[in-house]
C-alpha cells in the first residue's frame, strides 16, 4: 500500500510538470499563430505528440507493462520537448517576417 502512495505522489508531480510546460506551449503557440506561423504549429504538434507522446506510451506502458506513474512521466517529457521545440521556433523569429495583411 505504501508503494501505491509513492506511485500516486510521483504521478501527481509529473502532472504538475505537464501542466506547467503545456501552459507555456499554449502561450507560445498563440503568439506564433497570431504571427501567421500556423503550418509550423500543425506539423510540430503532430510530430512531437507521435514521437514523444503516443509511441513511447505504447512501447513502454502498453507493450512493456509500465506503471501508472510512467504514463505521467512520458506525458511530462512530451510537454517539455514540445516546449523546447516551440520555444526554439519563437526565439528563431522567422515567424515575424510573415506578411499577414
């Protein structure tokens, strides 16, 4: 029973990490969308969710029989990678050159 409590505690921590980084991604994605960089948003989100979210979940949890906290760990790592990808695009600044009008 104590192990279950530890697993739940780690899962909640990873949910917190996910919420933090995913919130930042939404802010950056909103800025990029307002700047007309919608194709990047679409492609980057699709690739990151498949490569760092769904495929690792399938491999480590479904196929490998991972624990519940591993699900939240993978989701948190997906959010961090997504934040890095979107943050790099924002810092690159190429979206500022879009002519929207």
